[in-house]
């Protein structure tokens, strides 16, 4: 039984890393596009080549994929734009659409749109990083280019949620990362020995890139738009002793997972404060029970994707709905505060970026 659990966990983590990760970085620019000198906030700490091969700053995505990737045909009606990676794009596999960015037909963006009454423009894309807010990226469907996420935002945009950064912290291509981690795990060694130096150093350098993204969102959106910088759900609580995964993977790897997401959230909090926008930390809801250590009916995020039929190391459908509910609550609170001449943003800058326990 223990060996089956270990194989399941290893397979789930490998699949999750492959989906979350970028498709590899090269220094090549699209031949017809100028270098934006450079991507704002980059390079991050250590070696970093950018952007992706074939990247540009045009909307080069061929029809009908641009419409699909933006979640619908642009209208003049007030809209909500979801800027993000697979953490908000992909959750419950039965409703994942076989299109370039692997969006869910039912999930975070759809719930936010339904509850606010705003048209939905879902610019998020599996594998996206902050650089893909600015630049076109290849996707998982035949390298069809996904337009820069910023192009989904216009002067009719009343709400923007931006959650990017996790995919910008890997030095090696994901296939290499997974292969190296499996080698470590086979030897019963922590993959953190290999991953921590590159991932944490880059995570700790993310806030400038996040800030420039949030600043640009404010410039592109409606003057009265509500902008929310959103962090990530942590798969592990601060104290994971007694977790079913404890012992199946080295403790160093479980600690890295927790520390890494906490740092991502910290960087977004600092960027949100500097940009003067709202900060939302999904990990504030993470306890032992609601983390990847909990039972299927309680988890807000899953490690292996089973039995929820979920993408590994991603929020469950319940987790995405809770994030959507919180975003709508923050949006309505901010609208009410503005009528009184204030803002809720400063109060959100003091919210913990760690888990509850």
C-alpha cells in the first residue's frame, strides 16, 4: 500500500510539474518584433533567458484561438479579466477544454463573472509566467501562440485579478526538472537540494516584475477598475507532521513546497502594496485539513489530483470556487469603500502571506 501511494504521489507531482511549468526558455526574439528592453522586472536572480522562442508583443494568435483564449468575443460591456496561469485556468479535469490554454468550462473565472455580472475575458493560460503577460507564448496545442495576456484588458475592464509568478522560477525546462527529481527520489534523497537554490532565489526576486505587471494593468483598465493581485494556495500547511505525504517524499521537499508558495505570496503582497492595489492570499484558508494533507471533501488543493479528478498540485474545484467567492467579496467591499471615499487595499497589505497552521 505504501509503495502504491509513493508511486501515485511521484506520478502526480511529475504530471503537475509538467503542466505548471513553462515549455523552456531561449534568448531568441521573434524576427519581426523589437525587444521591449527588457521585459519589465526581468531578468530574475541568476541566469534567465527570455522570452520564449517565437514570442512577440503582438496579438499573433490565429483565429479562432484568440477568442477562445480570451473567454469570448470582446464587447463594449463592462468586463472582468483573469490574468493567470493554470492555478486559475485548470482545475477539474472533466470540464477542461482541449484548447491551447486548457481552460475549464466551469471554474474560477466563470464564477467571478456570474457573481459580478461582468463579461468574462479569461486571458489565463496553463504554463504562463509573468513574461507572458507582456509577450505571446507557445501553448500545449501544437505551439499555437497565445497572445500576451495584457491585450485582453481595455477601458471597459472593471475588474482584473492577476496571479502569475510561479512559472518564472524554474531554470531548467520542466522535463529536465521532473527527470532530475525522480532520480533524487529513487535514491531517497530530497529534490530540494537541486530545486531550492534556483527556485527560491528567483521567487525572492519576483516583486518588481509583479509590480510592473500590476502597474500596467491599472493603466490599461478602466479608471475606476478594481485590481487584485492574487497569490497561490499552498499544498502544504506550515506543520505537515502526520500528513499522508510525510515519509513518502523527503521532508526537505515538503518544506520546500510550503516555503516556496509562501515566498510567492509574500512577493505579490509587496508588489500589490507598491502598486496600490488589493492583495488576496488564498493560503490564508489553508490549514492541515484544507491542504493537500486533508481528505478529498475538505481539500482546497490537491497533491496528486486523486480522487478529485483534478490537475495535480492545483486548487480543487472547491478551492477555485472559494477563491472566486473571496474575489467577489473583495470587489464589492472595495466598491462600497470607494463610495465612502476610502479603499480596502491598505488593510489587505497586512494579511498574512503564510498558511494558518
